[in-house]
C-alpha cells in the first residue's frame, strides 16, 4: 500500500531491485535515523556551550519555519476551498496544527537506509511473522472468508499485506496525518504530491469517516491497518461493516482488510493464480532474458531449462517473466500477472516478493530454497549515485543520477555487463561498482 506510496508518482524510498530501504521488524515503511544537528558557525566552544548554541539556533529556525508555514497555509486554504473543502472543515482540520520539523528530518534521511533483499525477506517472512499471521488468520477467519468470497482475493494475501504494513495492526502510526502532510506539502521537495494527499485527507474528514485528530498514521501520511495514503483511500476504501463509514483506523480491521482486497482486485488480481514461483535456472542460462520485458509461457521457459524447485515444469498460469532480485547468484522467480497487482500497492520488488512469499508461507508453503549472496552488502545511497555517474560517463546512460536503482539503471547495468563480458544480471552490486572504478 506501502502501503504507502502506492502510486508511481510517489517518490518511494524503497528502490526497484538490488538495494532496498530499511526493512524494520514491524513494517517495510522506511525507518529513519535521527538527523544530524545543525552545527553552529562559531569558534569551538566547550561541549556544554555548543549544546546551548545549537539549541538557540534550532529555536530560531523553528520560529522562522513556523512563520513561513503559517503564510503558506493562508495560500493553501484558498486552493483547498477552490477544490470543495469548506472553511468549517479547514478550521477543524488545522486546529492546533503546526510545522513539524521531525517529519522533514525523516523525509530527508530515509534514502540513507539500505538492506539487501534477503535481509528484507528475513524480516518480511520471518518465523515470528508467519506465526502471528497464522494467529490473525484464525482470529478473523470468518471475516476474511467473506472478503475473499466477495472480492476474489485470497485471505492469505490480504493478511500478508496487513502483516507487512502494520504487523497485523500493532504499528499503525501515531502521527497527526494533517500536520504531517501539511508540513511535507509546504516543504516543497515533493510538494505537489503531498498537497494532493492533503486535499484528499481533507475530503476524507469532510465526508465524516474519521475525526481530524483520530486521523493518525505514519510520518508520510499512510493510514490505518494497511497503510493507505489518502488518494488511495478515496479510490479504493470500502465500508464492509455497513456502519456508514470506511473506518480503517479503528481496532476492528474489517474495513481496512476489505479495502485492501478491493484495491488488489481493481489492480488486476486473479484468484487461484500465484504471484510467482521460485525456479531453478539451467547452467548457461542467458541472463539477458531475466527481464520484465521478456515474457514467455511456462512451457516456453521449460524448453529453455527453467524448472520449479522440485525439477518439474511450472504449471501454466499465463505468461511470465524471470526475476533475479539478488542477481545471478541469488534466488530466481518466475513471476505472473498477480505480481503486478501487488506492485500497484507498492512498487518495490522487495515488497511484492515479501507479500507474495509471506502469503505462501501462511498457506502452508515452504521457505525460499535458493541461496542468497549473503556475503554482499547493499550499496549506500552515495554509492548508488556514484554507480549511475560512472555508468553514464562510460556511455551507458541511466537517465539521471538519483540513487534509485530503477529500470533504466538496471538496463544500463546490463548493457555494461554485456559489453565487459560480465554476467548480465542487471544487479547493482559492490563488485560491479568496483569494476566501474
């Protein structure tokens, strides 16, 4: 959802393939390290004096930010009213709201955190999460069966999203969504996106689904048991309890779980088909075929030597691609249409595999059998940017330097690997960066 930046325009911290955002034990939402304090531009005072200087500077910055924030709000109120938000709603929504510097610190620092895909999955489908997921399935079985029957999305998949988004409701976020979104919209780095989310949040309040101060969520505005951002809420949230409200915030997870199923169904989920199947690749496999752009039937892949982990042919679930999230030395997956349905909830491959694998485990499936290159470490943000710069200088354009390993960077990596006689798996590894150096 995951999830939170579920729309393509949302600049997620979780990257597209080999390097991932922090995968905490509770949720794949980014966990933020404390921002560094501003250093006072003075001589070297004693430590106690330095703390006083920094505190004074911080207070001055906070006052200035609040003043600019208040001026921004006046302009925003006019834009909100033009989109149908009443003055009464604005008054209620912004009572006590102020600029939140902590939100900006978290937004600025999220990209510094990286984990490898195997570290992410160690958390996403840990034994503890599988155990807790099984408990959630049993506790809410009747509700989940009704949801599955209505939307055609397996209950294990819905529970897997719930598990990754909020650890089955345990960590839904306790930040004021209006304050967080207003701060992010004012900040301007992704102002257009967050202002759209803020307008959507105000529409939710105006509809009466939740009271302003009960609209709690993450620092980035993701809300409820399955962490809907406001625009996704407006598009997909449902009232499954029939009480007249689409309540994804309460202790009762029914509306949130049904809304998740509705989202996945609208995104193209097909019941009875897998998101993907772990496979074994033959010796001499052409790694250039491991691309989302290359689609073949399971029978065609079988003729190329691609088999399931038991050595048999993968059943025909439609056309599929081969995905190597850990490069040529990691586990391989044959992914189907349902992969893309989960991807609409959260665009990171790690997240999709996490939801898919956790749902398989909850349905009694095995752990991933393929080995991961656990000796590798994830590239740091600055290293990912360095790789993009070096690739571009070498004639393999990544279409910008942003530290995000997306499709264009993967293509550039693969073309570089082909040109240099390396395994063309498109994997942004430390050894590849050293080769570029």
